[in-house]
C-alpha cells in the first residue's frame, strides 16, 4: 500500500470541503510516488526494519510494490475516464508514463471478482490456519476474528 501514500491529499481535499478551503492535492500528487526510486526506497526501509531475512523482506517489498503498480495500470481507471498513468522513472526521467489502452475502471466487475476471490481465500485461511491479515496489526484482533469465523463453522 505504500505507493498510495501520495493519495493522502484526498483527506486534505475532503476536509477542505467541510472548512470551505478548496485544495486539489489528490489530483495533483496521486501517483507521484508510484515510481522506481520510491520502490527502491521502500525496499531498503523494509529490509532495514526487518528483524531477520532482510534480503528476502526487501525483495518481497520491491515485488509487492510492483504488483501494486501493475494493478493500478490494469484496473484503476477513474470514473471520468482518466487513466492515472504511472510516471515510473520520475523524477529522474519524466517522459515515461505507463498505462494500457484497455485499462478497466476501479469499480469494474473484474476488480469485484478479484476482491471476492481474495475474500474467499482469506476466509478459508482464517478457518484452516487461524491466521488473518489482522495479524499484521494486532494479534489480539486476529484471535478475535479467528474465534468469530470458527464459531460460524460449529
Ligand atoms: Zn496506487
């Protein structure tokens, strides 16, 4: 999710709607961190923060970062038809903006099917292994979710 840090301007824009101060940070800066230099930065930070297997964690972070970019390129067209091209080599080289002509909208059926598939896989993993994505945030929350899911099966 680290590439979408550049989308936090949406919160400022939204709060501006309440206070009457108009900003457009989300449109201005979204996808500015969807770049190779930021991918390398995240990989190095991830490896540095890891307690063990630093090379594996760094490489995994780098690959997951690029999976995010691929998903954005393939399936995150805006409702206005704007494709949010990826300035992959920015700020070193700004002429390359990655996009595909067949990109589908963010709320398209393909993304809904993919989300349902991953929800089912996550549910099965919770049931079988007793582990959920909440484990990354809190072991206590993970245990509570596992308890709820396993109760449904009794
Ligand atoms: Zn993104």
